[in-house]
C-alpha cells in the first residue's frame, strides 16, 4: 500500500495521564516510503505552521508515555505499526507546537545537517555518539531576536544561540582567522559541536549543543583564553580555507556583471584579516563562492519545473513550456510573461528574433523575441533555452510564440539570415513576411565582395532605406555600375527581404535586428550562469524595464513618445522652407526647391513614401499641417502615443518570493 490516511490531532496538550487533550482534528495522506523531513514538511504545509516549531508524537497504549517521531527510523516504525492497525482513528499523530519555549529533552532530537562545504574541512575524528548529561531537560526561554543568523558575527560568547550548526562553524572559522589561531574539531555530531586548540594542553575550548525540536545550536561553554605558546597556534592558518573565504566574498559576486578576480580576493582578505592567500587559494575560494550562489549546473536543470511553476503562480496568465526528451532529460524551455503578452497588443506587430550561445557547463543557446513600444524602447516578448540554433529548436520556439501571441494583421518578423530561422518561419508563419537585418546582410556582402565593398557601402544602405521604388531603382543603377555581381546577389535573396520600398509588410523604422542585439548585450554576463539563474535574470531584467518604462510613461507630459516627438520636430523644421499649393482640403502640392510632392492628408500618404511607411507626418505633410494650423498628433500612429505606452505597461511583472517559501504541488515536484 503506497498511501495511508493519517488522522492529525493538533494544537492540544498532554495531561498527567499521558492523554492528548483539547486538540483540533485534521487529516493528511502520506506515502509509506516517506522520510522524516517529508512527513514534517507535509504536516507543516497542511497545518500552515513553521516546521521548526512542530513536535510529532503518538501514544501506543493507555498509560504509556508518548513516542516522539524525530528521525527516519521512528517514521518507519510508525508506518509498520499503522499498516497493522485497522481504521483511520487508530494511532493518530498528536502534533504540538513549540513557540517561545524550546525543550532540550534527551528523549528526541532533530538532526541538524551540516553542509558538504563545511563538512569537508571538519576533523575526520568525528564522534557519532554522545553522553547524556544532567540538565539537558531544562526549559529554555528564547527570543527570536536573540538568535544569531549573521555568518559574519564576531563576538562569540557562552550562552549564544545560533541558527544552525553550519552557521556556528562558519562563525568559528572567521573567529580563527581574525584571532590568528587554530583549532581542531574534537566532536561533531547532530547534537554536539566541540572545538579544541591544536595544542592538546591548551585550555581554549568551545562546546555547543543542539536544542530539541529545532536546528538551533547553543554555546554551552567557551574558554577563549589560550594557555599554549603563541608559535604553536600561529604557525599556519589552517582555518583560512576556501569555504570561509567564499562566505566572505560571495556577496561581491551576486551581480554577474561584477568583475572580481582572485587577485582582488587576495587583496581584500589581506586587508580585512591580515591573511596572505596564494593565487590558487583565492581562485578556489571564488569558485566555491560561485557554487554557493548558483549551485551546480545539474541542480539548476532539476529546479526548472518548480521555477516555471512559481513564475506562472506569481504572474498569472504567463506561459511557460518545458520540453524533455524520452528519458526525461531537459531539451527546451520557453517563457512569456503575462505583462509582455498584454503589452504586445499596444505595440507595432514587428517581432525581432535572435539567438546567443550560453557559456555555462552544459552550453546551449538562449533564443529571444522582442518588439518596440511607443517610446522606441525594447519590450521582450519571449525567451527560451534550447540545445542549439537548429531547425528543430527554432521551429519549436516559433510554435510556442504563435500559440502564445497569435498572428496579427501587418505582422513582420526581422532577423539575421540564419538558415534555421528562415526555415522555421516558413513552416510556422507561412503568411507572415520575414525580413532580413540590413546590417547582417551588409556583413555578408563584405565577405563575398571584398574588393568593391568600400565603393558600394553607401549605395547599399541608400538602397535598403529607400522609401519609393523609383528611388530604389536609381540607387540600384549606381550599384550595378560599380559591381553588377552585387545586384545579382541581392536579387537572388529577394528585394522584399531587405528593401523598405519592396517590403510586403510595413517595417516602419525597424530595418535592423538591433533590439535583439541589445537584449543579448544586456544578458551577456548572465549567460555563464546555470540555466535557472539565467531565466531568473531575464525575468528580473524584464521586471526592471517594465517598471522604468511605466514610470517614465506616467511622468510624461507629451502626447507621443520622445523618440517620435523628436522626429516630428525635425520634420517641422525641414518643412518651413517649403511651399504649399492646395488642390482640395486634403490634397496639396508641396514644392521643395526643384522637387514636387503630393500630400493626401486623409489617406496619410505622400508621394515621397515616408508618411505612409513611417506612420508619422513627413516634412511635406508637416508643411500642410503647419500652414493650416492642424493637429499634427492626429496624423501619428496610435502605436507612438503615450496612451498606448501606458497600456503597454499596465500590467507589472511580479517578483518571485524567496525560494524557501515556495509551496510546490506534488505533481510539479515529482518532475524534478
């Protein structure tokens, strides 16, 4: 039998006859193979209590004292007894809570596990048994404010209570470095931690023991005075190990953009503690600090399901996808935060995609899709972790993107000329025009036509930026005269892929994939992080941009974004020397020196091509608007308006809570 229903009697007390009275009733379903920590965690979750305060007991017979469940063995014993008992009401678990009073009774104790980082530096002469001493059953009155939680705590005294054994061990390592002395671990077990001076005749000694029903450790005795010779304890700094130095410097490595070298560590440790570390000691300390902060890469992949669940939990409406191979190993992960999904509606439907390689242990690639808001700022739409930039990964990414964002009228995709991207869009978005970044295309031209690149550079960019077919043809004739091979090369690619005048979609001013490159630049230093840390960096980055852009929009007094306000102002200045000849109320001839252009205001069209392609009045249109004192903002695209900008960031990105508070359903945690 895998599952057993258990009756919980909680919030009661034991009377003098060993009967549990004045209790409330609840129930849980537990698995027969559970360990103590799993049982404790499930009870804490069900009763919504701190697991550190929970005491689990049960009575086997009338008049017998209760048995406390405090270890894996005691859980196994209870399971066997429960399986041989009939009915749910037999052998109920009696749960009580320790609040401000913690009993240090010898009847039971919780294991206070010590981390591998500390354990590897402990003495090999560890004792797994302990002597029961009188006074262990005393009741200790505690104030949470007096429990030491700072690993850099300096003033060690008798009677102090530490959060756990790991913390006390770190504090003592720091003490040894600061006082320039050495100690050895005389005893280390779940209930005792005893340190002695390296000189056996010295009186320096620290004793600490755990408190019942918690991981707390209390210093029961501390003689800080050495009676040994100074050269005996000053000869070398045994406690200045990488675990201690890592704990000291790890805060300086939290930001992946920070450059903090082993040489910097050597300098800082020498300055703070008078300690001379070798370069290799400093390097190992940095590596250990990075591991403490980021955990191992393999652990990061295991955390993926829980991270994605919490991201959706904190930001309802977000879309996450996790794709694994047949053996359950990770293959792809996709994230689109709800704030971006909602904001996309108020941005022009031009999507810029790109991929960039990861530098962590297992490598991989991050794929991104972004657009621009009414201010011209970047709005990341989605990001994914895949094995590499290949046909399968890009097709999977675009399938998730289409399922999340759909397909809008006038939509356009912009990217470099990576074959896998173009193949994937032709499958997933066959009706959506796909345009090439004109800078990436220019790099290809430079590679293929080295001799003529200097002469054709200016002509090529004039071709790409031309607003009309007539202007395009004029520049193409110039290009053909320089090197006809380039014309053939560009024709084979397709004019509609890179030329604004021939494009099948209105790219407006998005002629490059620069916004994707900007996203890559923003996550450059984070790409060597473990995968979950990288995803969290991206989420936090979007949260930061979301807040900043919303704040700027709220504080703005303009009607359109500042970028487009400047374009409007520049076009106004250019229009002042032009002559306007009206034909009708909305049809005008504009004379600009030797050139003539026709403006149709009601159609938002000008023969120069800029009005309709940029979606903002060109200089010729501004000449009409200025002459007749019209409202220029009326002829600007809604996608440039502050109203749309406010709506883009109407939904905030909610941060994730601390990982220690995550409540993960079993169906999610079982995927780990």
